C-alpha cells in the first residue's frame, strides 16, 4: 500500500508516512496510517480510500486479533519446567 516514496523522515529522524489516497502526511508508522484509513483511535477517516481497501484492512485486523487471543490462551495453558 505504501511505496518507499510515500515514506519520509524529518530532520529529527522521525518517520512520516503519506496516505496514497488523500496525500495527507502523518508522523508514525503503519499503525497510524491504518488508523487513518479506518477512522480508529480518534483519527479522521480517509474519505478517499476505496471500500474494498477498508474492508480488507478491517478483516486482516480482526483476523490478527483472533490469532493473538488464541495464542495467548495456548501459552497460559502450557506448563514450564
């Protein structure tokens, strides 16, 4: 979704990323852009992002959260020596 030309660093070395749909630049990483696209964490939702992109990101996020929940449950049940 982001090419190298969409990633920028300022003089202090902090990462800045640009939304490929609306061209807004945000400080931070992929999570910040994901929040912008989905309208999460108090960020304004990108009006220019296609619905299929939003749906794909939402499904991947939910799938990843399920994976973390299942993995955490397995680790709790394991015994260590």
